[in-house]
C-alpha cells in the first residue's frame, strides 16, 4: 500500500529542512537564521507523526509481518551504519573542525543511539 501524498510531502519536506540545517554554513545561511530550517523540519516531523497516527487508526497502514519487520530492521541498521561510517569524512565540510578521532567517537556514539532509536521505533510500530 502506497503512503498518501500528504505523508510523502511531509517526509520530503522534513528531510530537506534538516539537511539544510546541517549544511547551513556551506549554503551561506547567516548564523542568526540557522535554527529556522531545524524548527520548520521539527514541525514537519510532528505533522508527519500525526498524519501517520491518523492513517494507522483509520486502518490505512497494514500491520507488518514478522519477516517484513526483520527485513526492515536490517535495512534501517545498515543505512544508519553507512551514515555513521561516512560521518567523519562528510561532517568537516559543514564547517565544524574537529580532529578525526573525535569524529570517529561521535560516529560510534551516533550509531549506538540511532540503532536504539530504530529498534524502539520498530517496537512501537509493531506493538498491538
């Protein structure tokens, strides 16, 4: 079942605004306005969560099978791992200068927190 256009637009808007926040310095956004895309992205995420909850309550989102759940979990953890491995190489381009070993520690910490968030989100979604 395909998600509604509203959910797709909110997902893309939230993702884009968060990326704009991360790359605010290279994009030339003044430091006084750096928080605006983050706040707008957070609003989009909250609207997305609300729209998803309404769709789930209306029965528009079917329950995932056990095999689908495991497949989604492996995919999500793999995406998190790739993002965390790429972090020490990409993040210096955002304008933040830290030693490489600090970026590695941050990436490991981010991987652990992100994996926990993926697991918790999956657990909450599949809970009956």
